[in-house]
C-alpha cells in the first residue's frame, strides 16, 4: 500500500475531451508528469457537474498524487467534498477563486479584448459575439474583454449565447447570424470549435468569409489553421498551461510548504485569412 500522497498517478479532469484544446493541455501535463515518473489518468466531465463530482470522488478514493482540474463551476458541493478529502489539486484553464489552490490560465479578459480590437482595426462596426454558457468563468471573461474593447467606439455588439462550446453549437449560432437583419459583418466566437461551426454555416449559405462575414475564434487549436478558410484565433498556450499546472502540483506534493501560485499567461492574436483586412 503506497504511503499517502506517494501515488504515481496524477488525475486530470477536463471540461470537454472532444475539444483539441484539452488534448493539448493533457499532452503538456503528461510531459511534466512523465519526467517525474508519474502517469496521468484523464477524465472528461462533459461540463456535467454530476460527472465532475463522481470523478473527483474516484480520484480521492484512489489517493492519487493530486488532480489538475478544469472545473465546470468552482463553487458547489462537488468541489467542497473533494477539498475535504485533502487531495492536492491545481486549477488549469481557470483562475482560482481564492488562494485555496494554485491555478494556471490565460487572461481571458485580455484575450476577448484582443479579438474586439482586431475586428475594430479591420473596419467592422456591426460585430457579433457567440459565447459559451455563462457558468464558465472563461466565457464571462471573454465577453467582458470584447465589450471593453468596443467601449467608446461606434461599433455595435450583439451577443448570442450558444448551447455548448462545440461545432454543432457553432452551426446553430451561424444559422441565427444568417437570419439577422442587418447582418453583422464580423463574429468573434468564444472558442475555435464554435468558430468552425459558424464558418461551416457561412460556407453552406454561400456567404463569403471574410468579405461578407469575418470570423475570429479562441484557443488556436491545430484545426484553426487547417480550416477551409484559415481561422484567425486568440491563441492559448495549451500545452504550456498543462505542463505548468502539473509542475506546480508536483512541487506542492513534494514540498507541502510550496507557495500557492496564480499563473496567468497572456494570449496572443494569430491573424489568418478569416479576418483578412478589407480592401
Ligand atoms: O472548454 C471551453 C473552452 O474553455 C475551451 O475552448 C478553452 O478555450 C477553455 O478555456
């Protein structure tokens, strides 16, 4: 029986394993874990709090070394019960709500502002923002960012809340955009999967991207650059997020006196065809 805390397993609980962003987070975490002889068990909450609770309980029962957590919500019984287990954890892709745990994330407010400023600079005045569920802090921050960038400009912003953060939700949002009159000339999406769905809807309706509808996504997953119209995106250093979170967890389980840290990365804009400057 391994002494408490000496397990060679690190848990990773992500929001949506169907999103390549989290696969890259897992890759980065694995690099750090393997370097210390640990393996990672990755679980997918699918944005469901009940699944999140059952996976957290399993990690606690298995007495894993610790858990990297991209939570659905940072309040609620699931996390409270998990905290009581005393299992070390680090938030990844989330700013920690308190100094209870270390966290690694990007500054999503800055990321949303980057997208808003880019669409202003490329000549757009009627802009839509397709957001994910407001329960996700990163979605709230991206909306705050794009709103702040447009404050004081003549641009008008329409916010559509998508059901999920996947391609299907993006296609639905694209259909709603097509029905708007007057139609926006640019759309910022809370992640690349939504943006790819919007792109699919525009191409299917014969709407030219970017000339009739510019599109910008978020994450800069590998498929963004490989899309039918290569996607401009606000890049998150996903592998670095995962690696840094795992390194923090390893440090905190080696030295319990290790300081809790809130690591915040600055996102960067990757400009591609889908927002090409208008002639
Ligand atoms: O899971 C939804 C989104 O939150 C991902 O696309 C990534 O942007 C994360 O921050």
